[in-house]
């Protein structure tokens, strides 16, 4: 199977280092969050994952809405990524995705988000490995 898209990033220094993509469009300093005993002041892998997942998931919502010809007016996704200890002395992630769907009632918005969760590449990559809690707010179009 041929990849539809590939990208590459290089990091030195881990959580307290620097990363950048091979095309130079993303260059980011990294820092351990203060909550984990670091100095803070720069982004961290969990924040990068949260932004990537939210962007990808919202795109999946819009893709499904177009496919199903739904009256989607707008959408937004807030992603919360949490770091937890696991029972093997390591760590694991948890994710909560909160979608706001404009133009659909609650039931329609929930159905749309459920379908998006089935096709989103991030959702598919972590399915069965990271717990994802979905919440949806449907905001129907107001009658004129």
C-alpha cells in the first residue's frame, strides 16, 4: 500500500530538547512541564499530541459531514491529553475529545462524532491502547 502522505521530525534532547520537521515548517523547543518537575516555558509532547489529534479529529468530522451531506455549519474540537502512571512503572496517556457541532441537533451531532471516531487516523492508531472519552454538544441551526 502506498502512503498518501509521510512526514519526518527530528528531536534532540528529548522532553527538554528541540524538535523540527524535515521541511523546516515546525521548529519547537521542548520542556518538561512544571507539573512534572520541569522548568516549563516551552511546549511538551502531550501538547503536541493534543493539537494534532484535535485537528485530525475535526477534519474527520468535516469529512463525514461532507460525505453524508449533513447541514454542518461549523465544528470545533477540544482535546485534553493526560499523562498517567501505569502499573508497570511506566506511563500511559488518556484522551478526552469534546466536539462542538453547529448545524445539527444533539442526536445528529453524536452520530457524526461517532462516525468520525471510526475513520480518524489518530483514533485508529490508538484504538485499544489509549482510552478516549468522547463528548459532543450539538447546536442546531436557529430558525430565521
